[in-house]
């Protein structure tokens, strides 16, 4: 067939497809998914979510099991949002003997009704740094939280968690307002630092948290003895709120929105590759078996029955024990076992098509077996193939997650199945962490629906007789 | 001897019913063989229309498929242009099919419903690599459509088969076969599914084409009236065997075999006063199963003139009755006298 003819057919197909609303919906969702995959580096909230999904240090500043930010809209008491403050003001004061005092001041505008869980300072230091961290409250009170002398740094990150490292200082601060008696029940470990620092300074603050709203100055100060070789730079502060991100975090503090976006490309790839390749193999296998019949059919059906009756999971366990589990080997193994899914239906359909007069007519015209199979039989089975692909896309994704459940998933990537699996292990449903379960579940369902919509619309178009109805 | 295009001798086609592995081990009894075509011989002369007539189940379609090489014969010889074509290789079969083409009974079923008329007609060109470019093939398609009087051709090319009437479909089916320039056309009941009103038109078209291109036809039908109108010679088949063969006029006007006589009497005549008149058929019952062919003359079970010898003695072969007329009835002269 000439290319002009093919082009004509495609444009004709597209004109028909445009009339199918559900098909367009499916196509739009699929295109959106593809756009997300293409622009993933731009929209990923945590840029290294792909490579550091299992790196605890990467996620350590996040709150654990925090609901999404937008849940604030529905709650009376607004929770502080996890945010990252990078805009710092640097001040230098020259001291005697060449040394200088460097001060970074970062502003945090606190408006919530609950205290942040933690305030974490990050600063890069080189050389020997005596670091002081303090906080200046909107009411003018300044609390010096922490002092530390770091030695022998070479542009390394210094991390100071106010909740941990500023506990003693905060306890000292509350003592100024509360009597010994009131604090009898508390110790420096049972009081949360955030509740003290972000509270109105008054008697009774230990019992009831009353937020002191306004701009807090977070100050990091260091004496640089040898400015030529030592310095501090690039400070940032993470205020760990009790809500975080678009979709919250899981119990390992990972940002679920990042995980979901990063998992989309794998979901598409697992779904596409597994379903397309396995359905193609299955459809061709079924057609060939039915078309040639006789001994060919018997042998092919025998092989089919053997493959179909092999339990997949034990084989998968053995394979992943021998080879390093990798997403591509997983897909390959799934294809090896999934192709049988469409064989029987295709074979029975092909047995029927084979008897059609136009197949005989094509033979009488001198058509080769290959031509009859590909020009006359395969096109009839395309609608079924698409439906079958649509059906096996979600099952491939779910299957991948079942494999993850056994610890056989690809540990270098993040998939929706793995997120769901983590949620199950973390008892997310029991703990009411719905944002950990519903989004990946919905994503998998939506992905399946998308393919089903597209498949059924194509079905209508590829059956010319249905058009007139 | 006239210029014979197809020579068939002792052609047999037996079907063996499918048996599973277990069945074939378990039962050791004689296999039930379906004798669809049981040793037939005839010649088709170049440029003639040869009719093959019989009830359903008489093996006429199987014969057509054997000639078409859609089925392999169990035994016998098919010669095409004096060459044996029963044992052709793949390339040979494709080459053979360029010269021998077939028109099917159901013009709708014989075209892929997903193919537009253009695709239907382009397929043989692609298969046989005729016409190197899209435009060249386009011209051939238009020419073929005009040949079967489908005009304007361009308009029909974009349609699907289900958008055409039965007559139009059969014209397209004819065009599809003619596009390859064959020398023999096997037409398997080409007008039986078409309205009576368009039958004559289609047959006239086929005849025109035949005269224009010097084609030969193997016209398979159960309809004696079109056979007389359309064919030069007729062979009457019963249960896989030819029982009578001769010039069309001879067969219709002077049938020698009781089966042919019965067929001719069965044709309804649209004459005044025939309303409600049911013709009494001289033969009765259904055609016996080809898996269980009666002994002796295979027609004796339904023959009104059957005598014990018909059942007990060997089956009669085709006998000449002069003027190229053959029959296979041992009692033909007695029957003739009785009439």
C-alpha cells in the first residue's frame, strides 16, 4: 500500500474518532499523562524523587504521614504548611585580627493555628565553624537555641533540627513564664520545642498552645576566624508543618505527589509494553493456530496449555532470585506469561473468520497465507486486541505491584504499585492515611479507564457496520 | 478435437471427518468417508460456457473449488491448457490463479466488509504485482469497473460493499476477477442470491464480457432456467457424479436421465392459470448422504423407474447417445418409450 493511501486512511480514521466522545476523553487523559511524563523534570516537586526515593536522608526534613496542604481548607484550625525558606540576608561584621562575624537572617511568616513540628536549619560550611542558631519572635523576644562548633568541614551541609537540638533552650525559655509547679509534669523531652517557640509567652502556655502569629526571624551566626579558608554559605530553613505537598507524605516522610508523578512513566511503560507485546503475540498465535489448523493447531494448543498452566509467581521468584530484578526483566517475564490471555478468544474468533467466503475469495485470488492473516484476519481482531490491551494495562500495573509486594520489584525506581504496597505495609487504611492509598489507586484505575475508552471507541470505528446504527 | 482449456478425468474428492487422537485409537471400524465428488470427467472447450447443474449436496460447488485449487483432489487429473495442475508448487498455484478466477455465490460474503470497493479491486493487483504505482492501479480499477458497467467508477470506489445492492456487488465481484485477465472463470451460482429482476442483467453482462474477452466459464447452478439461457453445454450432477451431459438445448428439451427429467419438471412456470398449482414431482425424498451412497445406481432410491437391477448391478458409466449427449441410465430407452 502506498504511503498516500495510508495517510488518507489515517485522516479518515481520525475524522471518525473525533465523533466518539469517550474516545476523546480517553485520548485527552492519555495526552495529559504523556505531557506529565515529558515535563516531569519541571513539575516534580522533589526533583530527585526518582533516584532518591529510598534515600531516608533525602526526605528527612518532611513530616511523616502528613496530609495534603489543601486539607487546611476544610479544617478550622489551620495547620502550618511545610515550606522551604531559601531567601537569606547575609550580614558581615569585621572583627579584630582579620576575623569576621557572618549572620544570616531568614524570615518566616507564621500564620497557622498550630505550631510547626520542627524548624530545620541547613547551611554549608567550610573549615572550623562555631555556629549559633537563634530565633527572634514577632514579640521581640530572642531565643538562642543552639551552639555548635563544627571542625574540618569542606563545603559540607550542617543540619540543625530545632526540635531536637533546641530542646534545652526552649525549656529554659518556658521556665521564665511558667512556675516550677506547672512544669512539674513536663521535662525537656516531653515538651515539643515548636509549641513553646511559636506560642504567646505567658503563664499557662505549657497547658494550652496559643499561636503567636507574625514574622519570625531565623538567625544563623558564625564567627569566621580565617575568612580566606573558611566561610558559611547557602543557608535554608525547612519549616516542617503538619501538612505537606499536594498529596501529603507517607510514613517514611516521602512526598507522595513526587512519587505519583515519577511513577507515571513506569506505569505507562509497564502497561504499554506488557499489554501491547503480549496481546500482539497472543493475537498472532491464536490466528496462526486457527488458520493453519490440524497438526499446527494441536501443537500450538499444547504449548499454550503448558504455558497457561505454569503458575507465574513461583517462576517469578526463581527468576528474580537468579537475576537481579529489573523493570525490564519483570516486563519480559510478564509478557512470557501474559500472552496466553487472549489466545483462546482470538482462536475461536479466527476459526469463525477463516470460514468466511471472503477469505476463500482472497485465496482464489492467489493471496498468500501471510496476506490473508494480516490483511483480512488481523484487522478484524484489532478491536478485540485493543479491548484486550485496555484490560491488561491495569492488570500489568497491578501485577507489577504484586511482584513488589514480594520484595521482587525493581528497587531502583518508584512505581504506583510500590506506593500502594508501602501503604499496605504501613497500614495506611487502618491509620486513616487516605492520601496514601486513594491517589495511587485512582491513578491506576484512571489509567485503565483511559485505555478502555480509547479501545472501545476504536472498536466502533473499525466495525463499519456499527456506524449506521 | 476442439481446443480444450480444462480437461478433468476421474476427479474424486473424499472428505474424512475429523477424529481426535483418542477416537482414532478407540474405534477400529471403517472410517466414514464423505464422497463429495466421486470420479467425474468432463472437458471445457475454450470460449464456451459449461454449466454444472445439481441439487444442493450434489458436489457441484466442490467441483468448482477443485478446479479453483481451493481444495486438493483425492484422486484424478485436472489439466489446464494441457498441463496437469493437481501438483503445483506455491508459486505455480499463484500463477494458476491469475488465469483461473472464481465468482462466489454470495456477493456480500465474498468481499471483506472492511474493504472499500477500491481495496477489493486493488487486492488482486497487489497480489499479482500488476501496476507499479497507485495511479496505474487506479486506472486499471476504473477500467474494470467500467467494464462491468459500474459508472461513475470513481463514485463507487469509495463505498463499502454493504452500501451496494446485490446486483452491484456481483458486478464488483466480477470486476475483481476480470481485472486479472483470466482465461477461465468459475462462477458458483453467481445470480442465485440476486433479485430476479437483475439476474438477466448480470448474466447478460457476464456474457458480454465473455464474448469481449474470449473467456470460458464453468457455471455452477441449480437453476435450469438461467443455465439454458446462459450455457452452451450442461453436465447434471447427482451425489458427486455426472449423470447426464450434453448441449444445453439437448439436455433441457430432451432429457434422458430420470433425474434430469425431474429437475426440469420442477421448474415453476409463470403462466396464467398456474396459481395454486403445485407440481407433482416424479422423485421423492431428500438427496442421500454422500457418506452413505446407495449401491448400484446411486439414484435408484429416488428414481420412479427403478428396478431391482438398478440396485444390484454395478453403477452405469456415462454412455453416449449421439450428438455429444451422454447419460448414465441403464434403462433410458425403456423410460423414453414409457413416456
